[in-house]
């Protein structure tokens, strides 16, 4: 652990992880996607809520002539809770509304978890804006004991690691009454709980029956009312009106706040299990042979998970999540849906790899003839990215430790801050370039049977756009404020904003660059290695990669068959090819047509546009007339190139 900032980030993600582990029986989303959901809540939902609140409060002040602080106070327990609760689930609701594939493949559990992730990210941005620049004013023993700060008649407590890991859905920061005799412990993250309920509400509205949609509407309404009542107690405890009448009963119910997400998760799991069982009855070709013989899924797949340690647990779990996504869509897609076909093929291939023999010899090895990148040019994008991150990492890592808090002051010095501005403007340019590159790769991702890769790309786009908006807004407001140690905005409902210094807000926007490394980084780091597999294991992983579910290892699957099990005539016997061994030759139009129209490629890549993109990708790497290895359909060399392409686009 490195300091105040890292502890707050850990707390936000830890609560999401706790729910994710409890939801393992029915979820399809993976933890990396949920971490990206936290980041999208931080930058996307945070910027959306801030923008809408600015428009509302400033617009009402202009129309009514009332003082802005009074409008801000009233909005804090009326309109702003509604804006925030909708903004936190808006990214995931929008993805589901835009893409039929997402609506079909996400279960209710997935909506709940993604809502919780968005809420955790939104709560995190409030805490970072309030406290990330206060390392110099806190006291305490360190990341295990935590830090505290006296504020009026209360303590601001930033919890240490042991307190966080032993708490349920912990909030990063708590406010403790200095005169309380109770033993303090981390509070439950309100934003996470509210958004988990709202996320389930969105899922019920999209996937549920008529009665379930009514429940979904109630689950969207309740977080707004509870949020409004909570803010009312702070802003206007002696006021009147509907919110005041609801404040007391809702405050009483809040004593069971820890139970809310458990009840919601139990309901989502129950409904999702019914859908999965119906899907298995409707699509028996997605069941493994032991399951068709009557064995429970846990027993049938558990044996496969331990067949080829240490590799098979991850591969089997990926298959489980991919199959669930297909089963959720069984009553929403055609019987010949590509996702069903991909999972049916994966199931057949999995049955062929049930024994330890199918995984014998699996491992990583350096590719034949592979040499490390030479010179500076291959590493230049990585170096630029790392250099642009230096001010941000200095501010939020060592600078957030009380011992090294002087780093934050140093970055605000008149002779250093201009350099920070230069790095920040360049960082905005980097983010724009990465967004353009991500948007260009979006079409083949949308064509993949599984929705996961496209969702990740679109959440990255949302995060990037939110970060650029935050960076530009910080520059405009901060330069007008007069200096790096001045608040960027005053008199606003997001109390954190009114306390945030120009430097902190600007570098927080730049922190999003951590999620935008060079797109070729994975290939640069792992391109010299291959995953050696038997024929059966390679077929199983290729079906998962073809579904868009195993991109993380696709670039290393060029060793298919080299672990044994495939003879020299395997490719000719399977695909009817009688070409001589791979040779160096000029790439020809005939070779391109042979590859693009082959049954092998059509079987691996169902979408015609994605096949054309693969051929264009080959041309970009090996232009017409250059020396190029003849690619036989179905050969290890063709498998390697296709795997490398899928790794880049997925």
C-alpha cells in the first residue's frame, strides 16, 4: 500500500469484489470489467452528474433570481440525488439499450454488480476530490493503522488495510464524532449500496416480466428517496415537506443498510438461476457429456478445471462465464445465434480435453526465431506514456503519504507548475489519440458473438471522454481561479468540488491515462512467447477465442499442436489442403482469396466484415510484394496470425 489515495481506491474496489465473489454462481461479468466499471463511475458518471448539476443550479439561479447558495442547498436534497442516482447507472443502462446482445447476455446479477461498480467509482471521486491533497494535514501510523484528521468536533478517518479487509462494503473515509464512546469502524459505502439496488432495478426493467418491471421501478425510486432523505438531514434537518416526512422512517431502515445488497443479490440469483435452467433445457447442445448424463454442473466442470493445472482453472471458468452469457439469451435470440453456436463448439471441444492427457506438455516457451525488440523505436509509445504519467503518479503515490507530502507542494511551485501544465496538455492529446484508436477497433468487437469485449471498449471510451472533459474543465476553471492552490469551483452541491484545488483536479483527470497504455503493449511484452498446446486443447481455446471470450491469451496461441497430438499431415487431413510446407513467397491475390474464402476461416470467424478486417490487417503487416509466409487455412501459422489479430481487436 502506498498512501491515502491508494487506500481509498482499494476500499472502493474491495467492496465490489466482495459482492462479485458472492455472485459467482450466476454472474457473467469478470472482475477486470467491474474494475473498469468503477473507473467509468469515477470519470463518466462523475462528470455527467457534475455537468447536469451545474446546468440545473446555474440555470435556476438565472431564471429565478434567487441566490445561488440557496438553490444549491435546496437542490442537495431534491434534484441532485435524482441526478446522481441516474448518472451512476446510466453508462450500463445505455449499453444495454443500445446493444441487443448486451440486453440478451447480461443477467440480473450482472446489472446489480455493474451498478455497484458505478456507485463505488462515484463515491471514490467524491473522496479523492476532498482528501487526495490533504496528506500534509493528516496524522497516523501508515497504511495499516490508517490516517486521521481533526475537523471541527469530528475526525476524518482514512481507514487502514486491516480495517478495510475485515469490513463489509467499506467506504474509504468515515466521519467520526470526537465525543462518541463507540469503537469506530468503517461505514458501509452508501453510493455502492444505492447503485447496486438501482442496477438491479435497471435489469428488471430490461429483462423482467410486467410485475418485475414494477419492482424495478421501485428499486430505482428507493435509492433516490433514501439519498434525498440522507442529504436532507444534513442540509435542512428542521425543514418541512415530503422529504422531511420520509427522513425518519428511511433513517431507521438505514440501520439495515448492510442487508440491502444481500437481499437484492439473493433475488437476482434466484431469478437468474431459473433463466439458466430454462436455457439448459432449451439448448441441450451447450451441456457437457457428463451433464447430459445427469451429473451436476459443478462436478462435471470441476474435473475439467483440475485436468491440466495450472492452466485449466482459468480456461474452465472462462467457459462457464461464456456459456452463462449464451444461456441468458436463449429466449431472446434465434436458434442459430452465433453465440449459441460458439458455445456448442466450445462444449464439444471441452469434452475432448477432459483428461490430463489433453493438457500434457502445456506451457509457455519462446517462439522460434523470436528476438527482443531492438532500439528505442518499438518502446517509444511506452516511454511517452510513462513520462506523461510522472506528475500524476508523483502526486497520488508518494505525494499522498504524509512523509512525502511536500511532493504535492513542489508540483504547485511557480517554476514547476508550468511543466505540469505542459504534461497535462500532452496527456489530453494522448487520451484523444487512444480514444480514436479504440473507436476504430470497435466494429470488429461488436461483431464478436460475446458482448464482453465490446463493452470493455465502450467503457474505455466513456472513461476517456470523461477524463478529457474533466481535464479541459479543470484547465479552464483553474486558470481563471488564479493558481494551482486555488479551488476550481465554489458554491456547488458537490461539496468535494468546492474544496478541490486546481492541481489536484487536473492530475486526477490525468490519472485516467493509467487505463490507456499503448495498444501494442501486450504484444510487445508477450509477443516473443507462445502457449504450447495439444491439438485438443488448442481447439478448445480457439473456440473460446472465436467467441470473443479469451482474447487475453490469443496472442500466445501460436503453438497450437506443438505439444504433441498433431502430425505433419493434420492440416491436410482436416481441411483438405495439400500445400507443401510453409514457404517464403510473394503474397498473391490468389493466396488472399484462398484464405478469406476457406472453410477454416469461416468456421473461426462468423462475421464476413471481421474476416475482411483480418485480411486488411494482414496486408498492413505484409504489404503487396513483400516477402510473406504462405498461410495455409488451418495451419499453425494461420492460427497464430488469427490469434494475434483477435488479441489486438478484442
